[in-house]
C-alpha cells in the first residue's frame, strides 16, 4: 500500500490560513492490510500530490462562514463506550491524540456535567441528532481540562447566535466545548453534513497551538483546537469528495483535473497545495457565493477560475434546495456515498437558507436562492454572437415599424 499523510489545516483568526503538520507515524507509513488502511487513510495520499502551478488570488480567506450558515437544533446522548475508530487515538502509541489526564482533570471533566460520561482514557463519545436528520452523528471529545459543565441533554441554537462561532487563535490546550461543537457542526449544511462520519475533537498541542484538522478517507474528521466554521466546511468537503469513490474521488476525476488545467488561478494559497485541497477550498468558496447571491468574496475575480467554478456548479451537492434543506434524506443523492440518509421523525420547516453577509456592512438578510446559484464568469462575447444581436435588434425595429403602420391604417379606416 502506498504511504499516505494527513491533510491538516491551521486557521489564523477567521481567515483560514492552512498548513501541513507531520502525521503520526502509523498514518504516514505503508500498510500491508488493505482493509485496515482504507479506514485510516487520510484524504491526501503521499508522496505529496503535485502542487498546482497556478497563482492564488488571495493569501487566505478573509470571510467567516459562521455569519452565513444557519445552525440547527440538536439532541445529545452520551454513549456508554467509545467506538473503535476513537479508541485507537486514546491509547499509547503512534496514533495517540488524546492522552489520559491526571486525576484532578479526570474528576473535573465528569464531576459536575449534566451529561454524565463513561470515558475511555480522556475521551467521551456523544451521539448528536440534529433536527434535520434521523440518524445521529458521533462526536468523540477529548476531555483533558475541558469544562463541559454547562452541557444539557438538549441544546438548541439560534441562527443569529454567532458568539460561539467567532474564530479565535486558541493558545490553550483545551479543545472546543461541546456547546461550540454543536453550533459549528450544525452550521455545515445538511446536504454536505450527511457525508461526514465520526468527528474527533482533541486539544491542539501546547507547542503548536494553532487550530488544524484532517479528514480520513472513511469520512472521519479530526479537529485540533478551536477550529472555525470554514474549517468544518473544508473538512466536510473532503468527506464528500471521497464518499463518491474511496479510490477515485471527485478531486482526482478527469473533469476536475481538466478544469484545473484550463484555468489560470486558484482562490488562495492553500488551494494551490494540490487538486484535493483545491477541491475542498472551492467548496468553502461555493458556500459563500450561495449565501451572497452568487457573488465571490471581495477582491476575487471569477474569470481566471471559470472552469473550476463551473465544475462545482454542476455537482448535485450544490443544489441549494437540498443543500440547505430540512432533511438529510435526499432520494436521488442517497446512493453516492452519503452516510446519513434517514429522514428526521418530524420535519422542521424553519428555513435553513443561508444569511447574506459579506462583512462589508452591518446588514444581513436571508438569501433568496432557487436551484443552483451560478458563480461562473460569463462566457466572453464572440463576434458571431454580437452580429446575431445586431440582426435581432434590426428585426425588432422592423416589427415595431410594421405594427405602427398597421395602427395608422386602422385609425384611417375607423376614425373616432
């Protein structure tokens, strides 16, 4: 089996600057077991995929999707034990991400919480059922020093409550609280969230505290530190990418490769890392555009990345009616690798359409979107199409003259 590495990203403030830290040794070495490796492969194989020889329009993204994407209410259940895909990251060895805390930390993480936890090592598993999906999402939260004492069994978020979603450059060892996780995860639109498998949230190391994340080919997302909504969407795009075909993701398809080759730029520096990261970053861009009537972020031009935008526009994922709908059951898309396809027991008809907010003013209003919202640049006018318009214009003028002459003849025959 070819060696592979994790794809991670670091967010500075709310902009989403990204980098690639070294993975645990067991995830960066060759594996002799095909069945095992498929569950632990990260979304980007190594040797490192070819960097895109395209200039970036911006250093990083200056917008925060937490202002645009609407949250969903949720119900939380604590699991009696950790699922296997979380256990391995609590045990000593190369995969260790959540070490056991000292006695005082262990007592504080479970002593006063309303959601009483049975944890393995320092980690607790929760099933989260959002109001737009009948099947729960599993989140494994590392408890080292984390204060979840305010957690209740049912947590409802308001779409206008963004106080927990403002991204900060976390220099603490603690991960996000469960309340923050619920809010940010719920803002990933249901049409994309349905492709995510298990989410693992752990602290960022003290010596490298910047938030980062990686996604496994299984659809498991690992988040380190206080990751913002942009990162949640980016990593969910990786889960969607590989859900189509674990060995032939969309980012490796001929269509995407041709689109990249046909263009002359990418959105930001991290997009130029490789085609896999470019695909995920375009998912973030597309969410912004859908929320803001098809416009791109300030200073970003569509012409040089026309073909990549057009590829995104043609994906069934970005049908706004289902992407921002009220159910993860989308019959015509349920056979393309979605991991959560059960309808909610009761359909919440509250609109999940995104909020238009560019950050350039204090106003925000619900986006009015029907079907696909194109973000592609208009095709340049050709000489033939211009001449066609001239001929059409002349025909219209001729029709007006004939109509006016006929009216004059009628007035002559039948004077008032």
